[in-house]
C-alpha cells in the first residue's frame, strides 16, 4: 500500500484513463480527488464523478467528488481548497483532462480552437499553479501530465495543427516546471501511450469499434503512473515518458494482457514513430 495517506488530485477522472489511474492508486490506499464536469451520465461517454468515487471507495481508497470545469479559475481554486480541507494537503497532481479535435486549420472553428487551448493549455497551467503551494508541503510531490514526447516532424502538425500545438504546450510546461520547481523538490513529468488507448474519445471521435479493437486498455497508463509516482521526486523529473519504456524499466515486458484484442494488431498513437 505504497500510497496510503497520499492525496492524488486527478482532472478528468470520471472515466477512461483518469479513472483507471484513480483506481490503481486507490488500491494502494490513496485518497483520490475526482475533478471533472460530469455529474450526469452521458450514454456515449459513461461515468460521472460520483460513479468514479464509488469505485474508488470499493477499491480501498477514499474518494472525493468535485465538480469542476478547469476553464473556470474560481472553480479550480474552490476545488483545490476543498481537497486540502478534506484530506489535509495534495501530494500528487495528475493533469489528465484534455480536449481533442483532429481537424485541419480550415475545419477548426474559433470556438473549437479556444476550447482545446482553454482546457489543454490554460486549464493545465492553472490547475498546476493553484496546486503548487500544497505540493510544496508534500514529502514526495509529483506532477504527472498526459502529454506526448516533443517531435518537430511536420507530419504531426500539418493534419491537426491546433490539437498538436496544445498537446506539445503541455509537454513544454512539464519541461519548464521540472526546472522551475526543482528548488521545491516537486517533480514534473509527462507520460504518453505507444498505442491508442480504448477510451470514449477513441471510439466516438477517432476510429470507432475498429480502432478500439486495435488499442490497449487504460490500465497500461494506470500501471505506468503507479511506477513513476513511486520514484523520488528529487531524482525523477523533466521526463516525457512513453508507457512501454516505464514498464520495461519496471521489469514488465509482456504487455499482451493490456490489449483489448490480445494477439491482434495494435495502432500506434499520435506522436509516436
């Protein structure tokens, strides 16, 4: 139970990758702050902050459901303060919430561009800024952001420049925070999957059932986070990790059980050669 008594603040934790990370850490005794907008279930997406907390509590953790739109700074401040009031601090921040739009410049309307950047860039920045005073008080504080390795290959920009620059912004913030927060012994890392992950976004926005069957389960990123967050914050910071590399370093080389369709073909994720 390596995370007993640790408080983990996770954005976008009502479903998918965020929920999987929450449950993995809950099984290790963590307090989980579920920060998301979903209070009523959408049949296409599934999950709410309340259903996530029920699963967290059943898994052995302590969950706190906080409705929060990370585009709204006042809601962020209130959520961070409530987490501190209930659990007495914040030890780990998972910047998981993200908006996706795989559209080219002509197809990306202004409101969609603004949404992507308000959530992925501004929201991630503000959440981190307001969690930092509490992270600084932790014994082994970590910031872990769901964003990719930086790769200036034009093939990643041309098809969906708005989305790519938003995700790369998240990775650049990780690099900056690792250096900036080193004096506080606060680690900042990012992680990204080598393959697509079976989430509602993959099913509903990107590739339907066919792509879902060529994806891995969110649990691979949950296990990846589990290993990263155990590392000493003073030694493990400034990395843009790929999930397979983290698991390999932890001695896990057989990844077949993570596949939705074990033995079937896997689709590489964006930003991975």
